C-alpha cells in the first residue's frame, strides 16, 4: 500500500501542507483531486484554537493529522471521492462520506484504533479496526464506483 | 450524580454547533446539510458526558436561548428533547456554573447509534432544525468546504 508523507511548513503565513509520496507511482499523481481537498481541509482544521467548540475542545494534534494521513494513504484509491474531515473535541480526526447511498464515518483515534461506521449497500456495520483495513478498503471502493 | 428527575421530559437541551469546524456537513445522499456525529461526542470521559444548557432553567430565569449562544458569528444552536435523550440511556444532570446557571451534562456513552438518533431528532424532512441558525444560514447547497 502506498503511504503518503507530508511536511507542513511551520510558518505563520503558510497554510497549505506539502504532500510528498514516499513511494512514488504515476497512479498516485492522478489522486491529486482528493489529496488537494484533504490538504486544504487539514490546513483549515489546524487553525482551530483550543475551545473551538465552546465546550473545551482540544486543538487537533499533529499526531492526529499523521494518523489520518497514514490511514487515508492506506485505504484510498485514485478514484475515491474526497472525505469531509471533521475534528473531534478530543483532538483527533474523523473522515466522512455521505454520498452514493453510503454513509461512512472513519474515526482515527490513533493509528491502531480506527472506528468505522458504515451504512449502505451490503448492510450496516460498525467495527473498531486495527491493522486489518480490508473492510474499510472495500467500503471506499464502493464509494469509488462510478 | 444520576439523572435529575426535576428536569422534565418535555424540556429541551440546547447545544451549540460550531459553524467553522465541519460539524455541519453537506450530504449528497440527503441533498441537504446534516450534522457530523462528532457534534454529539463526549469530551469528558469520567463520567462520559457532553455539555448542554437546560431550557427550563433558562426560562425560569427569564432568559432566552440567545443568552447561551456565546457567539452568534461562530455557532448555531440546536435542541434535543429531554425525553429522547433519556430514551437513549443518557442521564441529564444540572451542572450550574457561575456565569452559566442553566449549564448541564448529558451523561452516558454515546456510540454512533446514539449520535444518529440525536441527529435525526434535529432534522425534519432532511432539513436541520435550528433554535438559532449558524451565521449565513441557509448555506448554499453543495457544502462550504472546498472540494
């Protein structure tokens, strides 16, 4: 599986993450649509200040961003639609899709604790995944179908 | 603490939804905006709970929901029926604060299934029902996030 790495320039004015493929492949250059969207969303999410929800929410940690990047790099394909990235009050991230008759939420609590909730063709399921992401890849593939 | 029976089933629990944190998201499935389940996740772990304002206490104090929106340029306000919250095995507790006397907690584990019930409770015919809408509402179809 491809893994994507990124560096986010740590300057006050830089708002966009730089994505760098660790294992280059022409196929992944075609994935620029969802990567661009996700990078832009990361940029916005990392602007969130403590208490962004007015109830004491934590800012999104670098570790949380890394976990989500690692996850997306493992399960997305070039045809996959971009997720909406949603911050959790506890400082981690959730990726969501609500399209093509599928509602999919993927909460990356840490790299080995991925909570998935799927509603759509094939029946609903909710599961906490670790290193085995086969079911999630299958769900993403359903979203990727034309 | 346990569920407070002096908070009537017919009351509502008010909760702020941030307008700029993707908790209000466009759903092509519904062709409408919906809420992320993260809008109803516990911040507190021991006991598991999230914050709300209890509408009956506001009313007793002669206050309106506007008094708990904090910043209308950043949040919208939704209302959950107390009866529905209790049906989801949640306890409703008063936790007044010096500057927030109607503050309370909804206590209980909140798996995605509970969050979905809460989202459905604030949605009628695919349209989110706001006590106080977020700034700029209604938002344009298709979402605010640049995809």
